[in-house]
C-alpha cells in the first residue's frame, strides 16, 4: 500500500476517486451523499476538493497496485483562534479493501502532518453506530457526544452523528 499526499489537482485521480466515493455511498457510508450517486456528481465533488487544496485542505490517497482504494482529508482551521485544530474529513476505504489497515495508514499520515504543523487538536464526526465509529475508537479517538437526526444515510434515513476528538501532541 502506498499512501501519498495530493498537493495539486491530478486529472488522472478524478475517475478513481469518483468510483471510490460511489462505492462508499452505495455500500451505506454516510459521507454526505444519497444513493444512487451519479458519476457526474461524484466528479463534481472531487473537482471542488481539488480546487480547495492548499492551506485549508490536505488530501491523501491510498493505492494498492496502482489502484486508488482509500482517501482522507485534513482541514486545518483557518481562524486565528483555531489554528491549533483541524478536522478529519471523508475517510473512505473501498469496500473490497476494508479490514486491511488502510484506514489506520491514512489516519496516521493525516495525524503526522497535523503534528508537524503544530496542530494539537483533531476533530471529526461520523454516523453514530457505524463501523467507522469502531475504527475511530480503535485509533484512540474520544467520543464527545451525539446529535440525533443530524444527517441522512445514503438511503435517506436520518441518523445521529457522533463527534470525536483526539489530542495530537507534537
């Protein structure tokens, strides 16, 4: 597995990242989209991500034998009073590669870059009761609480969202 940071838009990643997002949504991941997710909508999302790369957003992809199988984003807070914190966003692992340590590898890269940038607090949210919750708990994240009926899962049902934090001491 190769985990690499994407610093500039890469046209060659648009289709594989779109396919990865579609796989996640169609397999029930609550990552901000409803099923069925069209290729065009997924590509438009990744184009917006590419346009945001820089100080406000960092993107990693995980590849196995040249195929994109995972991704994660780190969004540092740009407010003066929040430069010590960042949000983890869109941790996605392809359904065919789950349980192989990809999520851990992606999160390790994000946490390491955050530490090197002086970011001492990380936050994230995820669907309460989801498999993702157990991944974050396994990685040492602390649950703060839940907000009921916060977001719809891909099938349109409302679910609680769980909020997590992790101290990220340098």
